[in-house]
C-alpha cells in the first residue's frame, strides 16, 4: 500500500500533473487533425523532454499518445475522416450513427470504451507484464508472417457486399504497398522513374485520400441541404452509452484483452489491434450484417482494443527494452537520454520509477474522460458550419497533414489521386476497409516472408516447424478454406434458386 501511495504521489505531484494535462490537450489537438498521427505528435514532444524530469517526460508521452488515439475518433464520427489510422476500422459505423442523429451515442461510446480499454490495458500491464513480454519474445519472422496474414484474413470479415470485390480491394491495397524498393533485392518496383516513389507510399496520405477526399467528392456530387444541428450537452453525450456498453460488455472485455496482447507484440500496435478486434466482433456478433451501417457493437470493440494496445505496447518496452510500436521506440530513446535503461533490472533497481509510470497510465486514462468530453463538445460544432465554408478548410488541413508526413508536396498528389480512385471504387460497390488493411499489413507480410524463406533456405515446411507458427498457420489456412467453402456454397444456392 505504501508503494502504491508513493507511486500516485509522484504521478500527481503538481509539476508532473501540469505537464501531463498540457500534453493531454496537445494530444487531443494532434489526434483530431486528419494526417497528424499519435506517433508524429509524440516525436514533436521529444525536444521538450530535454528540459523535463524522467517521470514528467514519460507522462507527457503517455498522455499525448493516449489522447491522440481517442481524438482520431472525433473527425471520423463527425466528418468520416479518421484522425489516426487506429480510428479507420470503425469510422463508417461512427459516421452512420452521426447521420442518424446519434453523434452523442457514437462519440460518447468511443470515449467511455477508450477509457475502459485503457484502464484494462494498464491492469494487464501491471499484473502480467513479464509473462506477456516473455511470450512475445518467442515470436520470430515465421510467427509474424502468419500473424500478419491472419490479420489480412480478417479483411474478409470486415468487408461488406461481394466477396469478389472485397478480394480485389485487398489486391489493390497489396499492390500499393509494394511500390518502392524491394527489401531483399533492392530493385525498384512500380516507381515509373519517379524519385519520391522509391521510399514507397506513406499510409497517412492514402488514408486521408480514401476518407477525406472521397467524402468531399461525395458531398460535391450530391450536396445536402444546410442544417444546423443542436449542440450536444454533457447529458446528451452520455445518454444511452451505459446501456450500449452493458449490452456489449463481453465485447469490451474480449477486445481489451485482445488489444493488450496484440500491443505487446513488437511491431503490431493499435492500428492492427483495432482492425482485428473489429473483425472478431463481427465474426461473433448476432447481427454481423449491421456492421458498417451504424452499429455500435463494432465501435465498442475496436475503440476498447486500440487504447488497450497502447498500454500493451509498453510491456516489451519496459521489461526487455524492445519497442512494441513507434511510440514506445520514442519512449525508450527518451528514457535512455535520461540515464534510465529499460530492461529487467529496472524492476529491481528502480521500482519507484516503474510504479510511478504505471500510475501515470492510470492518471492519463482517467483524464481522458473529462478532457475528451470537452473536446467532443467543442468539435461537434463543426457540423453547424456551412458546407461551402467547412469543406475548403477540411481540404486545407488534409493537404497540410499529407505534406507533414514526409515534408513532401508529392504526398499531396498521392492523397488526391488515391482519393479519386477510392471514390470511383466506392461508388461501384468496392469496400475500402480491406484495401486499407492490406496496405497496412502488406509490408510486414512481405518482410516476414522474405526473412523466413531465406532462413529456411526455401523450405516452406519451416513455416509450420515452430509450435506457435504452426498453430497460426493452420488457423489461417482453415479460415481461407472456410471462406472459399461458404462462397462456393452461396454461389451454388444462388444459381439453383434462379
């Protein structure tokens, strides 16, 4: 008990708390602006950490990333433009709810589930950090190949409509992910002589194009009459949220644990956790046909998962000094700059600092509730702005976000071209979610496969030679066979009914 009180005493000390609150407000702004990711916002904080004590520096990074991951849900629900890649999984559901006049339910559910998922992730971080990290260390390139391929298989679950169109959407995403230099041979692929394409296509301009530009084009093609919705109040923001979360309480628990586990795997992160949790929720739902049409179950599951994944990513970072994602990689650099080397000895030599870090996580997630509610109440007034004023401003922010990714004007062209391409696809019934998932997972699948095939000297059976890899491989192949079987059966039933 004394150690617990000491940890929270250190975390709630006025200098540390002031830094945490300031970083939280900053993170809300970063996450709410399309194109400015949590990683980018965290990186911009690094110069400021030079002047802070170790605990305050860690608190700034934790608070900013926690707020940014949630804040990405706000433009997703109001404008169908995800602020961060982790929000893209359930943007359609949140936006559809807003169109039905239930913006408060969408954003309130996002907020409360993010807090719950974050706190569950912290509990897992505190109680099971050494065990989860030890298990994740058993993953080699074979396991990561099957894990990424399993995640890609979830694209069949998150897509709506024709399975063939969903498969073509996956292929389009994989094709875009292959642009650039081959990681093994060093040969340029699909660059067409353009130097900016040598580094590949960045995910942020593509995401902005797929969601923001397509929505702007859709509004221009079918302009809606101007409306001024009533401003949300705190009571309206949380009305119905408790009943919704209680109805899907199993999804909150399942997705929080799944998110914490995926976050603990180095290189996975909140983006993959959100997509996989959304797909799993749809698979076990009693109403899978409602996903993507304004169904709160997908929002509950995915928003719980991505915030839990943030906490899970700190497991290998603190216990073994292995970054779970790009944010924890930045944190490790800051800790080492402060003279603290992450690893098992930190838990022995500096237990007070570790306890205070855990307390910082709790404080940041608790602060998310009031600060997130304030951000929602301010941001939702965007809906009252006339479209002829709002959308040029949105386009300007999108261009800034795309440019800021690599400080390259070429990314703005990528955003525009992909946006036009995605608009044509969506208007013809091709789902965008599988393409996004393939774009995110494509590089990891290719890199893991090439590393594995080189180690195995071309022996494909080596992909099943390790227990975890073999289990993941059999599970992935079983999903593929099941999808093929049900597709053939439904095709035969459709043919026989004619």
